[in-house]
C-alpha cells in the first residue's frame, strides 16, 4: 500500500445537519487524500456506519431527531465501534458542552467554524490511534 502520510484507506465520517459544514469538511478531507462518508443526522449516520466502518467520526452536537450526544453514545455502545474516535463539533465552546461530550464517550471537541488545519490535525491524531488499535491482535 502506498504511503501518503498514513492517509491511504483512512475513511472519515462527517455527521452534520448543515450542508455547508458537510461540504466544507468533505472538500478539506478529500483534498488531503481521505475517503469521506457524509451523514445529515444521527439516524443517517447509524444506518451508514456498519457499511463504511469509518476510522474517525466527526459529529455535530445540535441536530434534529437524534442529537450528537445521543448519536455518539449509540456509536460507543456498539462493541464494533466503541474504540472508533468521535470528535464532537459545536458552535458553542462551553465547558458544560465539552464535559457532556466526554460523558458520552467523545474523544475530542472541535469548535465550529473549524479551519482546514484544525480538522486535518484532528483526523491525523485520531486516525493514527485508530490504526494502531485495529492492527493489534
């Protein structure tokens, strides 16, 4: 497998009800060489996660029907995806939001609007640890 900084084959899921956020994240990630799976809400994400097995998941907090906290908790409760890193996305940068994210199992918290660099750095950090986890017997 060709090595493009560890990006080859890394699949990233972006769950956000904002088309603008989904599209900007997709552009940043695809340009950097990642495979991208988009979901517009928690239900959409849960139906796609088993088919696509993303190595890193970005999840908006404020979404209709199933919010990001509920979505993250459901992902983490599934033994197949419990170790998959989930990065919460929110326009609010409060301590309470960060703590609540940790309580449902999120691995990081990124404030929107995120920059290309902050998004790619988060993927690099978490994709590496996800790859390490899957390569150990």
